[in-house]
């Protein structure tokens, strides 16, 4: 007998809430009981007295955000469900990056049927591993009011619904392999993520010192020992040798030379320039 699940849709616009509920009912038959809440207080009261497996949570709500609701529940130890965020196209970039760092899913309105099915399937798979508390804690730290003492962790999607929490400083480089990416750590371990390199590239380039040396390699600059532009060969401080593409080799040479000359971190504007090159 297949396991069935319960859900709560937290969305303040009634027509939108009804639409989301109808799409879940039609496309996700294993979710049998779907309730609705139209405000933070309404959602909080329902979650206090009912168990839900999945919360479909709008980010912008009257008198606050979905993050405010999660903080209230987290403070009381009531996070025992998976989260799928639902947001509009105007959601702030840093908010979406925080969600991605936490290995949580988000869907844009109006819902794409395929994206909804995939998000629900991942959520039900992850329910067995019960990582939600750590993921929500990581998320709330990233969207906090202060940038002081921010977490330096990232949650990585692995196979079978496993989520690995890794300190970003431990990552030497990432390598693309089709729809997956390998994450190489300082301790010698290699993790295989179920997300492609592009999923991690933007946030690691913006928030940390990661730079692409080819379309398939994203390197943590803190581990770079030397770069031989003639051979397009980059050596890390543990002896690992990587090769840059011609396209990125010159840009990397100029960047690495500038860093050596002035002894400072590479300017953030270069990361944004490279990001535009990839688009």
C-alpha cells in the first residue's frame, strides 16, 4: 500500500490558493488531504494542531513573510515537515539564493506542472531522511537581518533524498557531468550532487571566491597555488591539476595576476562579468 501525505497551502490570495490546491490534487494523487491558510497567524494555528507532511509556502504574506512563520515554528521546535516555497518572478535574488543554499525547492507562479511534480516527489523522498530542521535553520540564518556571523554552510542534494551539509570553505572545486555535478572537498572526498553545476555557480561566484575556468569547472580561488597560462594549467595547493579552457584562460590570467600584484581579493565585479559571459 502506497503511503499518502498531507499538505497545507499558505497563500493569502484565495483564488491563487484554490488554483494551487487544484493543481496539487490533479497532479500529485499521493497528497490526499490539502488544507489552506491565508495568513501567518492562520497557518501557525493550523500547524500547531495538525500534522502536515508538506507546506506550500508563499514568501510574501500580509504582516510578514513565510520566513517569519518558519522562525516562529523553529523557535518552538515545530518544524517536522518539508517546505516548497511558492513565489512570484519579482522575488529578490538574495532570497532565492538563501533557499538554494538550504537545498529547499521553490516554484514560480503560475505553477509549471512538471516543476510541481518534481518538487513534490523530492519532498516526499526527503521526508524519510528528516533533514528539515537543519535545512530551515540554515535558511533562516541566511535570510536574517544581520550579516554578522552568517553561516558558511551549503546543503547539497545527493541521491536517494540525502542532503549533505558542507562548509563552503571545505570545497576545492566543482565539476560538471551533464545534469549532475561533482563536489571535491579538502579532505579528499568527492560528493555527487543531483543538481547541475549551474545551480551552484551563480551563488558561489557572488557570495564566495569561486570562479569558472571552463564551462565544466568552478574553482575555489583560496585553493589556487599557481596558474600556467601557456599550458592553461591551474595547480591547487594540494597538487591537483586542472585545465582551463581558452575562452576563460585569458580572463583568469588577468584576474590571477591582478590578485598577485595587489595582494587583495579579486573584485566582485569580475565575478559578475563572468556571470554575464555565461548567459
